[in-house]
């Protein structure tokens, strides 16, 4: 049994920042995430994409934001259960909760914070035969490490920002990039569409529209795809096929925990602290909903901060916490480290 003060379900940016805010209150955190590494969407889906609305960072790559949040929270020694999905929750007689993962790992805490983003993501897969044969054998739904495609032939299918952005990025990595879309028009940022057009003219991207991949070929590994180009079939040899048709978010087992759900999100009381209809269980970040909700990382940070204050009162009933700015109080890590602003030196003349 893993015991902690706050059990966080979801190790995306909001969950990771919760570790820091809880640490300031001397509360320990443990995080559960179905992905094999922390960071949520920032690590799994777009680690190389820039984010422009993080306070204090005019521009920061999503992967770098994850690294910074991990660095910020490591002094408070969080625990992680990664590659496992939170499956069931049971309330105990003492008011605490036991959360068990799909692999049987049990966790106990008086407070549970659901920070699962938009839920567990499943890629929208193309309607092609034998997909499962080629998955992870040349067929990928996410680009985790662009270096995998160094000097390789790549076919990307899709018409949104991800398909455009990765085609542009891989144009300088892969030996050949082919972008296939069923329409001539793309639903993406205008500058990305224009950049793809420029790279097409330079011969760095093969743009095939209107077209659709209709068949996969290979002996246990992708070797070629058949493309329907305006009624004509053509075969393109490739080492990788990457269909980027978006993701379908799902709450997964959390939807069966007795929480109040609205439009695939968890309803919370935003006038106080983002608690759900079950006392002791909170929902923060993109996974929750309330009037005028904005699904932004910075809003998740704010929600995590208020949630931790409520968690402190649950864990320490009757004890008052006096808020002090970190510039005044400093930060005492659970690992024995201390950070504090230099003291003013008073001198007499």
C-alpha cells in the first residue's frame, strides 16, 4: 500500500504543479498516470511544440515545461506510479480513499486530486485492414522522438495542425516526407499552411491532395501504402506511416466513480476549491467543468493552488495555515534543501 497526503491522478502540468503547492504546505504527493512518463499531453503528443501563454515564459517548448515542473517539485520528493491507470476507488471508514490501478497497485490518501487533463486519449484510427499488425512496426499515432525518423521515408496523413507542424519539422529530419490529405484545404494555422506550400515548392515535402491512404503493405513492418488520388490508385514506398487524425478523450474508469459528470468532464464547485460532489475528491485542470471554465494550463495552476489549501484543512482539521510569500518564508524541501532570498544587510555609517 502506497500512502500519501494527496493522491494525484494525472501527471500532466497541473498535476506536477500541485506537487509544488502541496509541498509549501508540508503535504506529500504521489501521482498516478497511465502514460509511461510524466508530462501528459505535453510529453506524449506535442513535446516539441511551443507554448506562448505560460506566465514568465514568452515561449517554451511543451517538453521543456514538463522538465521545469519536475525540477520545481523534486525537492518535495513526489512518488510516481507510471504506466498504470487508476481503476477503482473505495472510501474507508476513516474517510480516506484507496485507489487501485489496473495492475493492482493500491494507494491510500485522505485527499484525491483528479488532474487527468481531458482524460485518457485514444487516437482516431483510419479505417484500414490489418492496422494492429503494423502498429509500432512503422505505424505510429504519436511522434515522441523525431530522431526515429532521421534519414527515413515518412508518410503523414491528416489535415490539421499536427499533420502540418510535423511535416514541417520532419522536412529537415527525414529523407523524404509525404503529406496526404483528403481535401485541398487544410484546417490549421495559416502560417503553417503557407510554410508547407513553400517546402513543397522547394521539393522538401511531397504534398498529395485530394487523396487518401486505402491500404498498407509490408512483411510485418510498413513498407508501402496505397493511395487513392482522385480515383486513381498509386503506391508510395515508405518506412513510416503516421496518421494524425486527432484524439478522442475519454474519462475511462473515473466515469464510474460516482462523480457528477457533465459533457465528459467532472463538475466542481469553483466558488470555493474545485471539490467534486464527493467530499475529499477534487478535480483540477482540463478534466473539470464549471461556469466560464477555460481549459488553459495557467488556469489549472490556479485551481491546483486553491485545491491544496482545502486539502490542508482536511488533513489538518482545526489547524490554521498562515500564508506567507515564498520571498519571505523561503522553501524548505523534504530532501533537506532550503531556498531563500538573500537577507538585507543593515549597516551603520
